[in-house]
C-alpha cells in the first residue's frame, strides 16, 4: 500500500499574495471577492462557504520549483489567514465529494497517467493505485469541473530498517 503526502500551497506564498495583492512570479493583480463557488482554498484545502467568505484569486504555477516549464493557472485562497493543510492528513475530507482529475507525472513533466475519479469514487484508493506505478513521481490533483489545480501528492518512501 502506497503512503502519500499532500502538498498544499506553501504558507509563504499565501502570505505574500495576501500582503502584496499580487500573484507570485508573475506580478498580476490578485482579485478578492465573496465566494461564489466551493473552491477550495489551496492553502487549507477547505471548501469556501459560498456567500459567506471572501476568496482571493491569483495566477499560480504548480510546477514552480519542481519542473522547468511553467504552466500557470488561476487558484483561490481565503482572504484571511488560514492554517496550511497538514501534509500527513491524507486526502482532504472537504474535497471527497467532488470529481477530480489525477495527473500522474514522472520527472520532466512527463504525464504518465491520467485518471478521472468521480464524486462517488474513493479518492484515497485512486491515489494509492496510481502511486503503485514506480514511474510516477508525483500526482497533480485538479477539479474535474473547472480544471483548476487543487494540490499535489507525493509518495512517502518506506524506511528501510538497518540491523
């Protein structure tokens, strides 16, 4: 069984966007408005309370620092500071009810496998199944309806016991 870690938007990036009002790396203006969709916030990976919380939209490259070719797109975070999703908390419970696209990549941004996972399917099982492939280095999770980047998943290496 493959163990995995969930990589949410770094806290430093969220704080930078909130304080500067600009997208990191690109400098495009960020836009804040009352949430009209569930999101999620890419920092805490909770869904937005539609009509009750403000969310900030900005351009983000989920491959920055991982791969050479940028592939920027729009993402949301809470307008107010929120706690970053814990990497070892498993698949985010708030996102279980939503259909996703799992893109399994090898180093060099080589798309190895794409899996469309319905709202009714077990997301954790789908992730573990994909991570059984040794040629997949990480998984990019995207919303199946909007196509937006949600978060990244990486395999946790099993420790070898030394005797």
